[in-house]
């Protein structure tokens, strides 16, 4: 599974560990300004294994792939010192062109060699930043292309695709209780600027789009009484 160490991928990791006997994670160093997430992913994996023994037995190898050259080509506000704003195309300047496509191509090649058949990602089009490579339509097309090009039958699973950020908090609670919620707050990282200023919803600058989405979801979920998601996707 694509594992960045953020809120979404932490929930997805728990979701995958509930379903399969072996889950391997892959992360990418693409020259992101918020490279602190590369340390956060190690912390999240460590704490998941420590706090959830049943999941620890299923948590397989972690892979880290150097894609700095991709980040240099597909520059954005996530990989260069640029303002976070809307561009003339109507897309956020944080959009890294083709990032999720590249990630899944590499993940599929890795899965082919590791004997794995399912690729899991935290893409979502309910509460998201407007990235076209997060759409289910995009991922369906990519899945078809990967399977044609590799003569395989991979499935790209996106458990958060139709969830709001509030529901993602609820999913974490449904899967791992308050322990997983607390782990997500303390150890995961979402902030685009790489800041680790503490808030009730986690660490971050509190002002970038990623922090705003996460904080908004937390506020909505808290206002609802912090329920667990009744029907886990």
C-alpha cells in the first residue's frame, strides 16, 4: 500500500491490516518540502506494531523509493519554494502532475516482484484538494493500463474515496478505537509546510490546505460526538 505517514494513509494501513494476512508498505521520496512525512511514516508503522499485536503479525516489509528526479521534473509548491495558491488552470499549486500515477506504477512493479495482487491508496474525491489523479475515474483507467501492460490482474483499492475527512476519523476509531485516533494525532503528518506545531487534531502549521482539511474534519467529527464509522468500507 502507498504509505506516506499522513492521516489518510494511517487509516488505510489499518483498513488493509484488517483484511489481508500480509501488508507491505511503500513510500516515496520525491523531493517534497514536507520531508518530515518520511520520518512520520516510520513512527506510525512502529506505533501500529507496538499498539496492535494482531496487526503487527501482518505488517510486512517497508519499501522506500527515491523519486527525487520525478519531483524535479514535476515541480509544484510541494517540491519547490512557491506560494500555495490556485493556478490559472484552476488547480492548486500543490498539485504534482502525475504523482499518484507514478506512485502506483512503481507500486505495481514492486507488487509484481513481491507476489502481491492488491494496491491500496488513500485517494479521495469527497474532501480533497482538487487533484485530478485522485479521482476514481483516473484510477480505474490506470488499473486497466497497468493490468494490460503487466499482464496481471491488480486491483487498486481506495477505501477513503467516498469518505469525508470527518468520516476518515470515524473509520480510524472503528478500526482501532481511541488508540488509533491518538496514534494518528501524535505521530502522523499531513502539513504541506512540514511544521509540527501541536493542535488537537495533530501537528502542522494550521494554515495550509492540508491542515485546513484535517482540522475541519476533526471539528466536524468532534461536533458529532466522535462516532466510529458504522459501516466500515
